[in-house]
């Protein structure tokens, strides 16, 4: 039986497309739409787990990732 995990996906516009990043594993992908970038990132993560050995997963996996917004006064 497969185990299910949740990872963070950060997606931002870059030019005419979108770049997606999983900070827990430092894996990135891209797509022409937000949905495509998200799906491509999920596929890249799945491929990583299919090919990486346990030591590579332990080396790359960050278990604490915090995403927050900051308000900064400028000027």
C-alpha cells in the first residue's frame, strides 16, 4: 500500500508561464498554467521518490518549512 505525504508547492509567474517549487525537497518544475505547473511539480516529486535511494531522501528532505507574509515599510 502506498503512503501519502503532503508537500508545499510554491507557484509564481515567470514570463509567460509559471514556476513551481517544493521547498521541502528543493525540487522545481514549470508549466504554461498554474494547474500545469502544479501537476508537473507533483510528477517531479513522484519521480524523485521512485528513483532516489533512502539516503538521498534523508539528505534532501526538510521537515520544517514555514511560509509567511511579511509587511515591510519602504521609503
